[in-house]
C-alpha cells in the first residue's frame, strides 16, 4: 500500500498542471509547423485486403505490380520493401487482371472489374494501358465488359492483346467474350462469344507458339440470395490462328457433366502440358462431383483427372505451373504438387487464406509472390518461407 501511495505522489509531482479552460480555448497550432510533419507507418501490421493479380519482371529486377480488388494498383521496385500507389486518377479502382508486355516492360495493361464473383465485388470500367511503367494511364475501351478475368500480350508485338471478359455479374447481357486488338487498343474485335450469361475468365498461351491459345468460358449470374456458377456456357476453348477462330474442347477425359469456373495454364517449359482446374457437377445424384485438377500431356487433345481437390471454385480457381518444372503446379487454395497432380499438399500454411494470384519469377522460380484476401506474401525459397509486406 505504501509503495502504491508513493508512486502516485511521484506521478502527481511530475505531471504538468492542467491549463485553465480559458487558456486551453485560446491555444492554436502553428500550421506552418504542422506542414513539416509526414504520415508514417507505425505498425504493427495492416491487412492489405483482397488482391486479384500480381505481375512482375524477371530477376535480377526487383519490380512487381499488385492489383487490388478495390484498391487500385501498387508497384514495388525493391521486392516489396516499399510500394508506390499507381492508378490514382482513373474513375475505377476495382482490378481484375494485369499484364506486362514481354517485349516492352514499360507497357502495362490493366483490366478493371474483379473476376472473383462473390457478392461484394466491384465492377470495372474497361481496360487501361500505360506506356511508362504505370505512371500514367489511358483508357483503351471495353467499358461494357465490367469484369476482366485475364489479359495476354503477344510476346514480340506489344500492340497485339487478347482479353477474356466476363461481362456483368448481376444481370444478363453486356459485353462478354474474347476480345483482340492489333493496334494497341485503339480498336477491338470480339473473336469469341458464348451466350448472354457466359463470358470468358481465363486465357493461356503456348510457350513456343503465340498462335496457339487456350481459353475458358464461365456461365455465372448472381441474384440477391444466390449465385449460379455453371451452365452450358462453361467450357474450354482452343485457337490455332492467334485467336481469330476458336473450337470448344470436349470429351477425351474432360467432364461431360455441366461445368462451372475453370482455370487453365500451359507449362512454360513444355508446350505439350496443360493443366485445367475444373468445377464440374456430379454425373448422377449421390455421386461425387467431377471437379478437380486435370492434366493434358498432348496439348489439350486428351485429359486425365489427377485429383479431386478444388475448394470453393467460384472464388479461387487459379492454377500456375512452375516455369522450369512441368510437374510442379500451384492451384486452388494454394495447394502444390510436384508429380503432375497425383499427390498434393498445402503450399502456404503460414500465409493468409483465400488465394487469387500467383506470380512465379520465370528467371528464378524460387522467387514467388502470392496474392490473397490479406494482401501478398513473398517467398525466396519456392514457398518454404514467406514474408508479408505491409
């Protein structure tokens, strides 16, 4: 008791006396003095929120870009130590996908409108192009697409671009399908369409032949109390003439039941290998769904279901093949396989859940950036350990 009493007396002795009310009311802050102060992060940590895409430059560059579901675009040039906010003056902040032109890395395409079709997503307002590394942007059309799932840029011609557009989520119609430009976005042509409920959500390019493309369509629509993910408009498509014409890929090991969202990716190291993460219905009541990871070893002619893992497919459904190893794949809620899908395990137990983006450095596959509902996680040892830029 004596110790507490002495402590209280000590505190009272060192605390300044409160100023009279009249003095307090007349106190003002020096505006010039305050202007010298800058906001700084004091931690301990913030959750960055939902990320829809990550795209980077190969090592030794330390630059990568992060697209947020409703927070614009962020750029780092030091592997995530600091970030610069981009896309500050445009009329939308909801992003679906980014793409960097391989032949001119200052040219960046931004497709607006998140593609992960939950009830809280925001629509976009078209596709934008930057020719100065993201400092300035120009709207290049496709405003009626509302949600853009994937952008591909030709490996040697930055003016040739393909876009997978989902169209509106809450209603039928709108601009849905696959679009192509050969003049840097000044004009666009719809090169594939399915129905007024089905758009396209994913695109991948053969690693050795830019004339060979594969795409996935997705029929989905939301109401106030439901989401219909799947229908006759969902499927896998292939083009061999640079996206001018498309043929649907059916049978040959693919589900013959109704399908929903599908993610697709060529193996960068082997153009014969393609993976598809498929949402598919059961063949009959009481039987298991046919969802899962499918693999083709002959460029998409035939397929084999490698495993049945596909968690909450309307919300995740990303699949990414290691640039150097055609049997190492990351998919769904961040599972990974090293044997082409026969076995799999969690790849990021330390990382925030809900995964929507994987970027693997093509020059150094040990370096990877993962985007999720909590921001991003960066690994420099192929997913063994992660750090979490704030």
